C-alpha cells in the first residue's frame, strides 16, 4: 500500500519528448487521410492539443489549423465537458470528414466523446492515451495507466523532486 497521492504517480513529459512523440504521431497519420491519404485540416483541442497539433501540421504540411475549446477540467478535478468555442463550420463541413482532431491526452474520454458527437467522421488522434479514453481515438502514440497523472512541459517548473522510494 502506498501513502502517495494519485497525482504523485507522475509521468513527466519534457518539451523534447513531446516533440518526438508528436512527430511520431504525424508519421503514423501520414497518408491515412480520406482524400488520397491527405488531410484537409487540423483542429486542436485547446489548450493541450495546440502544441502537438502545430507539430503534426508542420510535419504533414497542413496549412489549415483551427481550434475547438472544450473545458472539462477545473484545476485537477474533471467535470462535465462543455464547448467554449467551435471551429470554423466551413472547415468542418457537416461531420468533420477529412479533418484531424488532435489533443495531447485522452483520459476518461469525455472531451473527445463530446467532440466526436459533433464531428463523427473526423479522425481523432492524441499523443498519449489512458485505457478509459482509448475507444475515443483512432490514433495515439503512448498508453499510460489510468492512475498516472501526466505532467506536461507547460505545467512544470524545475524543482527538487523526492525519490519515488525512500528519502535519500
């Protein structure tokens, strides 16, 4: 039995690691679009999906990039997902066909489930995935356990971290 809090089982992602993993996601998506392998646009789920979406857009030479703003977390507590800003309807069409929707992580899947209801023919891809959310994505790079808290580079500062076991 551990006396650690759930978020203390952390998976720390550096900018370098995020860049490598987002490029790997781009390579996985290359040639997979419905238009002779091409994607017509990328929609990043803000805020976490913006950095990976930018990297994927660069790697795949996709020039049309938009965002959808969905809030489901309030600090580290997950609540009901709500859309704060939708992407351009001209880009999305009726069902999102040919559009890549990118996020950093699928956790419970609530955010992507909401967006999938709006754009059922879009392709959903994340850099990281947890088991509960995996059914909501077609493509991802790394799976982590459901009880792991991912610390993204935009959430971190350099500081001392106590060893996983022991005090020395």
